[in-house]
C-alpha cells in the first residue's frame, strides 16, 4: 500500500481533531476506560498547533484520506494538545537534550499497516537532521508496543491527571538516533 506524508497545515486542524478522536476511541479501549479516553481528549490528546507552525507535524494520506498524524518537536513540551496545561514552549538544545516525538494517532482502519513506523522514521530523520541525537516521548499504553518494536526503551508507568481529575498511565520512552539508513 502506498502512503504519502506531508506537513500538516492549519487547514488540516478539523480533520486532525477527527483522526485523534477516532484513534483514541478506537485503539485505546483495551488499555484505558471510556472515561479516561474522554478526559484525555480534553487536553492530553489533542491538536498542538505549535507543532504545525513549527513545521514538524505531519499527516499521512492514502489517496485523499488522512489516515494518521504525528510529529516531532524541538520544544520542551512532551505531550498534550493546545488545551493541555503546563505547556513549555522553550527550545531544547540539540547538543544535550532529546527531541520530542509527539501526538501520533492512526485511524483504527489503518492500524498495523506500517503507517506508524513510516511516520516515526520520518520524524526521527528530521530530528537527526536538526542536530538531535536522541528522542524521547510519552507513550500511551497501546502506543508503547509500537515504540518498543522501533527501538525505544522504557517501561515504567507514570500517572497523569487529565481533565475532571481522571488519572491515566503513560510510559516515558527514549531512543538514541542514528544517521538515517544506519551509521
């Protein structure tokens, strides 16, 4: 199957919201309750327009359909959309800090077809080109499986209090980057 990746634009925000909600509700049900998913959609899961403005957020398309989205960041915020409290927009130092992999969501109908790996490889290559030699992320419980297969380390859960005081677990993970294509 042929997928294309392009930079997300502000015009994509409505469809990104749809992809995120569809992904959260369709792929996270085995690991999170409905209450946790709905609370996370109020901030922890959501569109981060700063990534779009930074030109580090992508959409994956199959034909004209947006099937996934995700990106990377040179900013301190580790996860969360525009509505997430505690955002930190200061820039990271690529010589001593890790880039962030951010906000990966795949429509359930397109899960387990290589879309996440394709998008992750693009983000890692771009972070490397920007001078970063490692990346870190805050994985959802189902997302950690993809990241572990792709070489990310970390299995200790951390609890995050989302909207309405609802708590859900995430897994911080990290990976050293190599030159795309190997070193």
